[in-house]
DNA sequence: CTGCCAGGTGACAACGTTGTCAGGCCACAG
DNA sequence: CTGTGGCCTGACAACGTTGTCACCTGGCAG
C-alpha cells in the first residue's frame, strides 16, 4: 500500500479511499491510484482492515457437520454456500464424525478465528459449553438436531411426522407386520421418528410388534444383519422402515441377498442420489436439504445483521416420495 | 488482552508470552496470567497476531471444486480436511459449477484472504490468469484436471488407462459393438478417456464403430436419450461405456426403461455410493478419492513448508471394480 | 565489595489498514 | 477585498498483537 501511494504520489489514506470506493476523491487522483494498484498488483490485507474497522466481519461462517462427504451434509453445505455467497461470505466446514470432543475443539477454534457465525449439526447430547463460547457475540444456528443446554435458533425437520408418514404409508397398503430400524435412542431425531412410527399404529388401534422394532442400529452392516435376523422369524415382517439413510442401504442389501426385494416393502428416511435407480426404486421420506440450508442461512445472517429477537425453532415438513419399494403389497 | 494484563498485574508482553507458551516466565506469573485468561474468557486475535508475526500463516487453505455436493468433490474435500487437520489448518471450499468467471473471482478472493494454499479443480480451459495471482507466493495444486498456461503441481488419474481398462474389460468378454459416451471433447479428461477407449480396440486390430461413440454428452438426461437412440439402431451395441459418473445414471435409466439391463453390459467411470446396490450392480472404473486427496494435501503442504522443487504431476492409476453389469456377455 | 551474568519483565515500535480531524484550496456571496 | 463554506487531501492515532531491546533483580565469582 505504501508502494502504491508512492507510485501514485498520494498519501496512504487516499489509496485507502480509492480501494474502498469512498466518495470525495477527484477523478484524476482516483485514476492514478487505480493504475498504480494494477501495476503493483496490490491486494488489500483483509486481516489488517478488519483489525482497524470497528465491528468488521471476517466474511467467514463455520459449519460443523456430521461428515462433509455424506450426501445430506454435502447438500446442506452447498445450500449454505449459495446463501453465504450473496453476503460475500465463505463457508469453513469441518466433519465431526459424531465426535463430541472434536465438536468442542472445533467450535472453540472457529470462535477464536472470529467467524461471523456458526452452523452446528451437533454430535453431542448437550451443548452447555456453547454458552461461554457464544458470549463473544458469535451467533449460532443448529441444524438437523435441536440445541440442548443453550437456547439458539434451530432448523430441523419434523421427525415425528416423518416417522408417522412412513408407517401410515405402509399401514394404508395393508401391512400389519412392519419392521423398523432406528439409530441410537439417545438422539432426539431417532427417538421422534420412533414415536411417530408408533403413533401411526396407535391411531389405527394397532400396536407395533416390539420384536420388530430395533433401536441402536448404527451402521449399514448392522442394518443388514438385523433385517436378515428379522426375516428369519417364524412370523417375519412384510415391510421394513429404515429410520436413517445409511440403514436403508443395509436393508436393501439384505432384502436383495434373500431375493425378497420385490416381496417385502421398504421405506427409507432421507433421500439419496440414485435411490430412483434401485430395483425396485426406493420410496423414502425426504428432507428438503436445499430449503433447510436456506432457512439456516436466513436465520444466521439475520443474527449477524443484529437481529436480537427470541430464538426461533423452525420445523420443516418432510415429504414422502413414492417410487416403488414402499408400494409393494403385503404377502398374501 | 489489556484486561488480562491488568487483572494479572503484568504487562501486555508477558500475557503474550504466556499465551504463546514461550519460555522464560516464572511459574507464579504464568499461573496468575492463566487464571486471568480463564476468568476473562480471553481469546487471542489470530488476525492481529498474524499481522505482526513475520511469515505467519492464516491456517486456511482454499479448495475450489466442481460442486461441493457431488460425491467425488465431497469425498475429496473430506480427504483434504483430514490431511489439513494435522497441520492445524481449515478448508475453505467453494463450488464452481463449471463457471469460468466464478473460478477467477473465487481464486482472487481466496488469494486476497491470504489463504496458505489453493486446491483447484478447474472449470476453465486455461489458467494463465493464475500466474499473476500466484506471484504473491500462494502455492496451488491442481486436481482431477491438469493445469494449462501455468506450471504447478497436479494430481490426476490416468484417464487414458481408465478408458482403456473399461474397453478391454468389455472386449475381453467378447463384446465387439461397444457404445461409449463422453463429456465435452474440450476437456482433457474426456479426451483421454476416449483415446484409451479407442486404443484398446486398435491394440486388438479392431476399430470402434464411430456411430457408437458420442461426444459432448453433458447431463444424465442427455445420456439417457443417447442410449435410447443407440439401442434403436439396426445393429445396436451389446455394451455401453459411460465416461463419467452422471452419464452412468442416465445409461442405467435408459437400459432399465428398455428392460435390457440384464442383457446389455455397462461400465461406468467414477464410483458412487450405492453403485453396488443397483440391479445389476454397477461395474465401474474407480478413482481412489481418498488417495488423491492425500497426495494433493501432501504436495500442497510441502509447498507451504517451502519446497521449491520443480512442479510434480502425479498420476494415480484407476482400478476396475467388477460388480456384475460389466460382466454381462454379448447377446448371441 | 565490585563486576558480571542469567533469568525475568516491560517499554516501545511495528505489522497494514482506516477513523478522525485539521488544513489547503477554490468559488462565491457580502 | 474579506469571510464563509465545500471539496480534496494528508497527518496521526489506533486496532490487537509480537519482535527487539533495555532494564532490573539476585546470585555468585573474583
């Protein structure tokens, strides 16, 4: 900047004025400075600028997701990126892999980096630690899972409704023995999906067979094993509800291995690419990632802009996408 | 920091020393400062610190990929993230969507932000503009597509070999009429895959039917149309090679729609989740994203660390994953 | 007792930028 | 001619931190 000022024969402050497009610089000076900037390939130092400016922003938001490479997280990040771009803001993303310690570390790191805001798909049960972090004034928005121990904005889908929709879809088609696989019951999302599943039965005066409802299924392989086991029962299920995207893959594999993929109905939770190319195409309860990302960004940038209204907890309705696997009728 | 110094009854510099774990501070002073830091919830300002320190790093690398939400890019980012973590560095990712202008803008933005390094999956044909950007000393590594107009490190797969492997796999199984779909011929990757495909034929004294080789297929839907059209020929292909992941989806759909998915062989390029759950499971030429990401990070951090050796152009061999669709024999 | 050294500490300048304010110039009204 | 006001411009301090160097203290050798 000093060099630019020297070359243009003006003071530092004038260069600053030109670079920041402030009013009140005569056209010829402006031109001289612009030329010097070009010639010397000068780039303002954002860090120094932020340091001096009062209430300056880093132009960065942090996003902690379960895994950058899984399709749900990746889609969310993409949606955030698009929204952030219009605020001239970049997205600094990191994967938690359900690591509770990692979550705390990364939040601390991001706050120290002075990100303008935080998007959090938490791995932890409770986030009391956040209270101290957020005292610095960094706003945070939760996504996919609601906050506990700290009251901030959140955007989640209606998991209760999602579970209910899946069960109703199958019950309406005559299924009475529906297996259901869920993730760890400590997770609110899994719990609500399970409740919705049960509620759909109760509404119709039915009761799910407890042996067919399995909690704590954590991986694709486990899901596959569980489905195999359930199909071995004397009175096997005629339909399966996989309460999470990776569990659906396991279920598909197991049904395929048994050769019953055209006989046992299957509904998954969370859509994924190619679900429509499976045989039969997979019926799923879909979360609209793009919309969720948009809402998250909306809340976050409102907070960054100074919104101090009470925290909002937005709930997005899932939709059921019928593709074939969920419309298989029960075996006679 | 001033407050911490006041509370601990020491000078600013001493606080700095304690925070940076420098030697030569008496234990009791260290303790007093640490306590004050805790009590006031003090966080060092990284930007200010970097400003003062000579040759300080921002602890950020920029990664420009085709689309953060596509499985190849997302996998790559994840691999980069893991490597960057061990260098206490964050990954700032953005999507190009094949936008050439966007590429230039974003690169400029990232360099101005003083990222420590740049990972680029370019959308542009040539990157002459980079020469000026890199004069600031920011190292860059290209991935998936080689640099043109600027000489920097790159990591790509052997696309020629990949195309050849796919063709050989099908030729070895007796196929003689193999359709092939490629992306824009202006892209080096597409061009090389095509050349490999042709070379495999030539090696065996064969020649691909030019009517079966289609360039410029840009989307899933287009791929589907093209396959339909080729199957309408009097002498239709007995196998299809889809030269890019999204083209494979289109091909699968078309074959499925014609009900010939168990009669016409199919080999895709680029693996994707669930490819093994399709019917028949999809045979693909796979790029090892994790390895590619690791190599990219290795080169980049070597450069950041001061490596000034001549640019390296690493080529990773693809592997062929046989799953079923590629092993269908030609119709009698 | 003096001189020296090592260890601990602080004052000050500097990093690259911008907010504040003062000053110079010119046009125009009185 | 003088005074007033508006338009440009620059000097200076400040943002939060760290590198440099000087200072102080106490211990120990001569």
